[in-house]
């Protein structure tokens, strides 16, 4: 049947795709999308653990709700920053935002 | 009264604080504060002396009081007082002579703008000296030893706007520093070996110690302290220059008390020196040589105070010589009598200087007509130092000469030290009466009209003259319980009369006076012809054997060159290391800054890589990770 390993594998795959995107995309909004993808992969992981290892519990689900809330707040903040940066520099390509360079 | 012994130094300290901060503006109030404090200390000292005599205090049965100051495991440092006959005699001498000199100073320093400052410094000095006298351990004595040196510095340079005074006080302090370095090494060596600073405990340890080599080393190191403080050769150079200070200061510090502190230390720690024959030989030879050396220089000096300074050096040599041949009693007895007649002679000189504003004896003469009291007391002082019976100097000098005659170490089979001491006695009588005859008798050579000093100055002279005459009876051979039965090392003894030595010293004394009279009063042999007959010897003596020039040359060529080497090493090695560290940090920074690419994704990649590494490490059982 479908057991925990399938879900964990799915979660790992999604996380890796998200990580690869976060590290290689040029567009700042695209990076934020990939971070969202990583967080959702985490959610799948949490729910899977609770469902298969502690069936009566809802710990994992509660944790996943927390993660969703935090992700929403963080994305709001991140988009605000991106808009502020765009207003100053007319660009959101990450390679051009390098003022902390030596 | 003995439990109040700590008041003796602290009353003058209180006077110092009061004068410096409260009564400085009122001259007479400052003087009275100081005199009241020292007077009270004198009264307490007399009380202690009475208790000592009544209670049968002896060198073995002493009274010791102390409080702990620093108590660490292995290091116990106390502050305390030790009262035995030696302390009692020193307390009496110091407080009494200080009191007389304070009173004298009221007259001498009357017109000086620094009047209050003078009395505050004098009060500070008496605090330091009395603290030194009652100390019961080496460390506390060292603290007061340095304080006494500081007071001497302040008082020698009292007229600090004079370059000669400023140079003299520096010379005194630096010379004493050299000596005190050796002294401190000696104290630390003793502490390192025996674990205590206390005199009583050290005496017990030394008695049980058989390592003569170590004791000799410690003894010689500690002896360096008196070499500096009591002006023994080769660290005598500061004392004649110290005459730049006011004359009462010279009387108190550089004649009666401070320079005697070195001799007092020798008496206090006598068991350390007596435990090694080598140390005693070194002490005796140093003392004997200094006595003759200083007396020879005094022969040709023209400044009255310089003659007295070299005389002090010579008499200190006698005291150290006595200590070195085994007679602690004779040394301390001479210290007591010398304090009286030397202070007397310095105060008489001050009286003359106050009247004439002149210190060169060649420019004086015929003072006996107007300054009768000063002349009479000065002559009494001169007779005392020349060793004419029955004055004080005779008894104490005779005891020293007997001790040297009997116990003097044989060098090349002859009692060289006795010959040196006897010759010094002759020279002492001669140069002292040369000074007296030239200054007080004969025809007038100065333009000033001399007048006798006011009673506030002549009264101390009379009192001191009285003691210069009578204090010898303390230790005379015919006295039952005299000095030697109270202050001794080993066992109480009774001085015997050695008629050979006694007659020789009296004849030498009289001979010196007669020769001076022939040359300077009768002019039978003109002094100038003697000087012309031995020009080279005269020049050497006049330039004090060129020792000062030698020291100056050594300073320029050795000390300053060593200092330049250290300067080079400080600038290049020490500063170089600091610069190297700074430059290294900057260079490293210049290389590492390329890590800051400014590219956010590169930073994220680094974080990810680090997480992977940590996970791998945590999982590897070899490094202690999870199985």
C-alpha cells in the first residue's frame, strides 16, 4: 500500500526542487515562490508523520497550520521589501542587488 | 604606656596632616602643632622608658605588639611594634633631639616663606623615623626606610628653586635607591628561605641554620641598606651634597637620626650579621675605611657644613666598624653620644650661618667675642668629638677603639683596622679644631657684624651641650648598670678599661687639637706651606678623591648606554610586535573580504552546504555522531 515512505519521498523531492529554485532563480519573486514550495513540502512531511506514526493525534496537523500562518506573514513582509527595492532600483534581479559586496 | 607605643609615630603624622591641610596659613600655629606632637611623643617615650626600667625589660624579655595586615596562605605580613632596650634608647634620642631642633627651627626659619611647609615635612620625617624605630619586622621597616628617604628628599630640596638643592636631593634619593635595592633583595631572600619577616622569628631561624654561605649572602645584601643610608663608602656621595638643605634639617636628619637608621638596622638584625665571619669582616672593613676616608677629605674643606658632613660620615664609619668587630653595644653607644654632639655642632653652625649668611670658614673669624654661647657650645662639641675625657665622645669612642683593638680581624697579621681607627681619631680632633679656630678665634675676616642668636636658638644649644658632656656617663666603665648591661648582643657585659687604648686615644685627641692650635692660632707652621708641599695630595683631597667625577663618567658611559639599548629594544622589538599584529590583522582582512560577494544566493548556498556537512558529521559514528 501507500506508506509513509512515499509521502516522505514526495516531500523530499518537492523540498529539493524548491531549494534548487531558491538558489538559482534570478527573479526575486520567483525565489519567494520557491521558498513557499519548500514550506509546503515541510507541511506534507509533518502531516505524513502524524498520520502514520501517531494516528490519534493531531500534533502534526496543528504544526502544519502554524507553518502556513507563518509562511503567509513572511511572504507579505518579503513582497513588501521587494516592492520597496524595486521602487529604488528599478530591478528585482538578484544579481543586481549586491550592495553588501566588498 | 607601652601599649600606646603606636601613638609615638602617629602623633607627628597627625601633625603633618593638620599642618598640610588645616593650619598652613598660620605660621606659629603650624610650628606649635609640630612641637606639641613631638613633645607628646617624647613624653610617651619617657613613660615607656620608665616602664622598661621598672619592669625589667631586657634584650631577651621584650614586649611585642602586632596586628595582621595581609594574611594569605604562606604569606603573613603584620604591622607591629617591638619594644626592647634598643628601641627605648632610640625613641628617647630621636624624640628628644627632634623636639630641640623643632624649637630651634622656629628661630632659624623665621623669615622663610616656606615656614609651614618646613614644619609639615619635619613632622612627616619624625613619623617615618619613629615608625622605623618601633618596627618589628623587616618589611615594615623597609616601608619606613623608604619614607625616611622621601622625607630627606623633600627636606634637602626644601629650597627647590635652587638648582644645587634640586640636584642634591635627586642624588640622595637615587643613591639610596641603589642601596635599598640590595636591601630589598636581602629581605626577600630571607623571606624566601625562612618564610617570615619578623625579627624575633628570624632570629630563632638563623640560630638554627647552619648554611653559612646563604647567611653571608643575605647578610651582605641587607648590609647594602646601611651602606646607602648611613653613607658608607662607596655610597657616601650624597651626604655632603645634602647640606643644601636648611641647617636644622642637616642636624636632625643627616647627623643625629636618619643616617643613624642604618646603624640601628645593623643592631636590630645583628644576629644575621654575626652569624657569618665574612659578613662581619666586610662590615668592619667598610666602616673602618669610611672613617679614615671621610676624615681625610674633611681636612681640606672650607664650607663649615661640609666639614661637619664629612665628620658625620667618619663617625658613622666608626659605628659600623664597631658593629663589624662584634660590639653592637659600642656602636649603639656611639650613636647616642654622637647624636647629641653632632646635632649640637650643626645647630651651632646654623647659628653662625644665621648671623653671618656665610658658610666658608676662611671668611669667618673672631666670632668668640660676639657669639659667646655659640662659641662655648661649639667648643664643647668639638672636645666631645675629639674624645677628651670626661665628655661623652671619649667614653663611646674609647669603647669602640677597645673593641677594635681586641677583636679586630688580623689583616696580613696586623690590626690594620685599629691603626686606621686611631689615625682617624687624630684627624678628627685636628680638622674639627681647625674649623673651630678658623671660624671662632683669630682675627675677623668677614664684613658682616655678627650677633648672638635669639634664646629660642641658643637654649637648645645649651641643652645639647649638657648632654654632650654627660651622656657618656651612661656607659662608662665605673657605672654599675650602664649601657652595656641594657643594650647588648649575646649577654649583658660590663665594659673593661683597656688603659693602653685609653691613653693612646686621649693623647691622639690632644695631639690633634695642639697641632691645629699651632697651625691656625700660633701660625707656627703656615697652612699654605703644607698645601704647597704636597700639591697633588691636596688636590686629590679637595676633589674628594674624584669619586663624584667617576660616578658621573660611569653614569654617562654605562647607565645611559644601557638605557639607550633598552630604548632601542622597546621601540623596535616591543612596538614592532604590536605593529606586526595590527598589520597582520589588516592583511588577513584584505584577503578575506572577497568572501563578501553581495550575491544573496551564494550566501544561501553556503548555508545549505554547511547544513549538509553538519548532518554528515552528526551521522558519522567515527566522530561520535548518532549510530
